[in-house]
C-alpha cells in the first residue's frame, strides 16, 4: 500500500469503532437514521508539504491499536450521553414542539441499565 492508502485505511479502522460506541449506549442505526462518521488526524502535519521530497511518518503497529479503538468507543458513548443531558425544549417548523428530556428520569434510566459512571 502507498503511504496515503495506509493513512486512509487507519482512519477507516478507527472510524468504524464509532458504531460500537453507539451500540454501547443502546442506540441503533435504523433505516434512514443518517449516521455519518468522519475521521481526521492532526498527526504528521508536514507530510503533505510539496516542497519536501521525502517525509518522515510516524505510525502505530496494529497490535498496539486496541487502546485507540477502546478510546473511540468510550468517547462516542460519552458524546451520546452528553447530547442527552445537554438538551433543551425547542419549537421548530410548523410549530412542532419537543420537550427536553427530564434529567432526573434520564439519570434513573442510565443507572437502571448500568450506563452511569462507567
């Protein structure tokens, strides 16, 4: 594989773990849910510099990537919980109103299903 192909492959490996984080919170990706996972990196910032003929690139061996994958799953779970907690009642188009989730009931549900304080 060429260097760029390896980098895209790495991003795909990491981005695929996002769906595992969704599953960990009890969410599903239903038909028409519109789930979109985007991966990017700030590593090797000068690798695309056209003025340099050669580039030094740092990589992580595949056997050492499990902690990265676990971090992606945990960060996704945390993001889902944050969205549930930081919500507000709102009124949208055609006066369609949605009430905010009550925090006490949300906390009770998260605790009931062992999703609180993991």
